């Protein structure tokens, strides 16, 4: 055999092995894709207002009052604070959000210091009643204990600088669910648009 035939065979084997070998980076890409699919399945189909409500209550049950404050509208928060904020315009309240969050987190922690939350309480969002507008949203949810619904609330949310935050929370019962479902979210949108942009009136 001549020299060239000896050289060709091993080089061909190496090429075949190289083709069979899967780059390690490909496994990382596959894992990232699966993680992305899991994230979408868990969170991607949940409207932003529902996430706000869930984050709020998870933080509340865990006594993480800083996160609680982050999910509250400044317009809700100032009701709990001193008169220092009473004379501020909506624009000024939004501009002072960082300080308001800090103050209301302290205020809620003080209110809740002796309040014992029963173990195992969760919320279950009643998705059929979620309404999302341009400036506002409504989320209805049940409080669950031992797998059973014990009461219901509806949260009204306002879009503050691109993020939905809780403007108000009220107990509700089954008798008002049909009214919530038929409510025109555009009316709430307009009211919040007027609140956030009074100069446009």
C-alpha cells in the first residue's frame, strides 16, 4: 500500500467521530429552551394584574412587607400614612414612590406585628372574572384554607408607570360576580386616566 492510503483511513474515522459528537453547548441551549417553556407554562399565560395580586399576598403571608408595599398603589398607600402626603398631586405622589413604599412598609409591619396569619392560607384567582384595561384591571380571588374557599375579594388595580399595582381591595360575595363580569372596564380606565393625567381633563 502506498503512503496516501494509510493517511486517508484514520482521517476519515476522525471526521466521522467528529460528526457523531454533539457539542456540549447544544445541551445548554436545550436546557435553556426547556426552562423557557416551563417559565411560560407557569407564568407566561398569567395576566400582569393577577401576578401583582399573587405577589402581594405571597409576600403578605410571608410577612415580607417591603414586597407588599411594592405591589400597592401610592394612592392606596397614602391613606395609611401621615397628612404629609395629603396635599401632593398625583404626579408628586408617583414621583415620591420610593419614599412612600418605605414608609408604608414600616406602617404595615407595625399594624401586623400582633396579627397571626393561620398556616396554609393561600389565594386562588378566579380567572373568569379578571378584566384588564389600558389603565386599570379587576382581579377576583378566593382565600383558601385546607383546600376550601373561605371568602372572596376583588382587587382593583391601576397602571402606575407601566406596572399594575393594587388600588383597592374589597370583600365580595357570589351575588356580585355577575355584575363584575358585565362591568365595562373602559369606564374604570377613563377614571384612572383622569386621575393620572388631570391636566388632560
